[in-house]
């Protein structure tokens, strides 16, 4: 039941949505792996989990680099024997209009947001196949539907949806599910730092007139990662206060 005793890796879990998600997985009895490119963030989150009585391993690694991904997974296997749940959460943005996006802006966003999940999936799936159990949850974005100044980011997040649907079909016979979450507006430090008038306009455009909490994404991950969710695969769930419905009405 649930995620009890499962080994769960959340990439980019040193802050934001990943941090909340990895804490929620630990609170629900999973043995968690905190990964981030930033060692100080990893240490901070591992300390929080352990002081709340959870079991956690921290590994700093850049998930866009194959050798670092392989090393990360080897460390997990050495400590916990396998990876049951992979949450590809690490993501970055370099928002600019098309004519201002440099080749480097394009490459780094695609490398972290799309190549990272590919490298991680390729490295953990052999362990999942062996145990005939796996849950992969990819954190996309509502922005994959399209948003000005986000050609690189939206492409990476749209690619992640296609990647998830394809893997879902390839891995279904191995009892490995692959699903996506597309968050909308969520209260993070980035949102808090916006000028009040922009926040007001954003809020007005929300059907719920509210903003999501990081926990809303964590609950989505817990749903897809659950032992009982074995018949749910290849799906993308929008967690965005209904805004994706408005977007589809306006096109
Ligand atoms: N916050 C939102 O409103 C929102 C909305 C839609 C989608 N998302 C997606 O949710 C995910 C988490 O976003 P967030 O707002 O919590 O961001 P965040 O910046 O707070 O956290 C992302 C973490 O990933 C880490 N990271 C960056 N590059 C990495 C790499 N190469 N290897 C390992 N770790 C790396 C960062 O150090 C950071 O701690 C991202 O994929 C983002 O695109 C967020």
C-alpha cells in the first residue's frame, strides 16, 4: 500500500517542489534519495528528513551528465539495493523571446529538463525490470501547451510528455508505470518575488482565484507512485487550478 518501504529518488529536491515532494514521500514511509546539483541544498534537506524520523540518502549530482547519473544510481543501489520510484523533477528555465535565445540557453534547458530524465530512466529501468515494479513520474509544466518567451522551456516540457507516453508503452509489460504532472501557477520563492500588480493579474486569470501550494504537486506524485496505481500509465495530469481548461477553450 502507498509508498511504504519503497526507494524513491527525487531529482532537484534541494528546494521548491522537489523538496516538498521528497519530504512527503519520506513522511509516507519511503526511503528517499535527495539529489540536487547543489551539495549544500542536499545536506539541508537530508537533515530535515532525518530529524523528522525519515530515512534519507543525499547525493549531489548534475543529472544532465551521464557519468554523474551513473554514479548517483550506483550509490543508491549500494545503500538501498534498487530504485522503485523515480521523480524527474529537476528543471531550469532561461526565458527569452525567440531571437534572444542563445544556443547555450537552448542546450542547457533541453539538457537538464529532457536529457536528464532520459539518462535517469535509462539507468534505473534495468533495476525496475528485475523487480517487476517501477514508478516514473516526470514533472512537466502547463507551459508545454505554449507560452511566449518559453520556446526552449516549453519544448523541453512538451518533449517530456511525449517521452513519458512512449516509455509508458515500452515499459507497461514490465509493471513499470510512467506518468507526467504539469503544474501551473505554484507558490514558490519565484512567485513571491514578483511585483504585486503581476501577482494580481496572474491570480485573476486563475479559474480558482487561488494559487497552488507545493504540496498539491506532492499529492500528485504520491498518487502516481502508489503501489495501487498499477493501472495508471502514460497520463499527464494538470495541477493548475483549472487553467489548462481555459487554455484549451481559447485556442
Ligand atoms: N514552481 C512552479 O510554479 C512550476 C510550474 C511548472 C513546472 N515546474 C517544474 O517543477 C520542477 C521544480 O521547479 P521548482 O519551482 O521547484 O524549481 P527550483 O528552482 O526551486 O528547484 C529546482 C532544483 O533543481 C536543481 N537543479 C537544477 N539543475 C540541476 C541539475 N542539472 N541536476 C540536479 N539538480 C538540478 C536546482 O538546484 C534546484 O534546487 C521543475 O522541473 C519546473 O520546471 C515548476
